[in-house]
């Protein structure tokens, strides 16, 4: 199976090393892992970070259906077929974490371990999911109508980023804003419509079926996701939850060294073979 679209992929480390697949968050791109990925490569892993659809230099299809999680996950499976040994440690942040969880549940034979950063299994209530989908679609319309700059102004004003004023240097924040402003409005809008929290399937009932080891990472200042991840940890048999103090949503950016060490320790503990492999 090969993807029908060509993803742009950032890569660190030797192709013969154990593979890790890094999935970025909404408005990001594969290069968003540039702080953590070199340490993964130095530790003997091959890090692959695709620009997800609608982001970075990957395609931005005009149909929201092309962004649906089932199709995005199938693309990732194809990328692993082409680029690695066929399975990998999967690490996803926020939107990328939701996709990583879906991938892990759909393609368990491709999984060596799962690491989720500030992620969720979606919205359990059908009514709340419909309301979230309505709000995501309205925001998507605004992105296309008003353009990227007004959207980025809105996005950066959200309370979930407040801790970055404390934990990121001014130059880091400037570079982050510059990267966000380079996004394609059609790509971001359709990513929201096709793979937003309201559009994705609710995965709560599937969590107990997860057999692979899972590391859940969250910032202690990110109260909503602390609650979500504590519940997830209770439902996943082989999960371990790490809460970083004085840290918000983007743990990998706000605490890069401690984050990388926690992930590397987890990968070394879980080994380099998928669960059940000889």
C-alpha cells in the first residue's frame, strides 16, 4: 500500500536505527520536533516527522474528507512501509497525539510503543461532539475568510498558551509565530473540518483494548488535559502518566530536555520490538 499523496518528511538519525514516528500538533509541522529529535537520533533512534496534511510542505487537499483520521492513519502505515522497518515507536502531540492514538488502535501490529503528549481520545458525548464540530467548522470558515494572520492572532491569545510567556524565550515565541504564519489557510481549515476533535471518532471505549506500552505526558498547568489524561491512564492497562510541573500544553517545547529524557527512558524500557514480537 502506498499513499496517494506525497508527504514532506523531516528525518534525523540512521535509517538502520530503531524507528520513531513523530506527529506534530495543529498549526505545526514536522520541523516542530527539531529540539527533541536530535537527542533521539543521538541516542540511537531514527526519527521521522512528517508534515501532516494541510501543514508545512505536505499537500493541502481541497476535500475535508481526505483529512479524516482513517485516511491519515492509512497514509502513516504506508509511510512506515516505505521509510522504516514497518513498525515504530509512535509519539504524537495534541492533534498528532489524537492521530497517534487512532493509529495505535487501528494498526497495533505497526506499534512498538505509544507516547501521547497533551492528547485526548476525542469527545465522548455525541451532543458535545456535534457542538465541537460546529465550532471547529466555524473557525475553519474564519481562517479561509480572514486569512492566516488574524487566525494566528486569535490562536496565540488562547489561555492554553499562557505558560509559554514564562517558559519560552522571546526569540522562540517569535520563531513559533513565524512558522504558524507560513501555514496554508485551506490546509488548516480542512484539517479542522476533517480531523478536528469534533470530527474524529470517539476512542474512549477502545482504550482498554490497548496492549502496547503507553506513556502519557501532560503539563500540570494544562488543567483540562491533566483531567483527560488521568482518566485515560486508568483505562489503559500498560500506561504511565507523567505530569510536568509549571508546564502548559506544549511540553516538548517548554521542557525540551526533561521531555526528551522521559521519552528516551520509556523507549529503552519498552525495548525495540513491538509487543508480542519474538
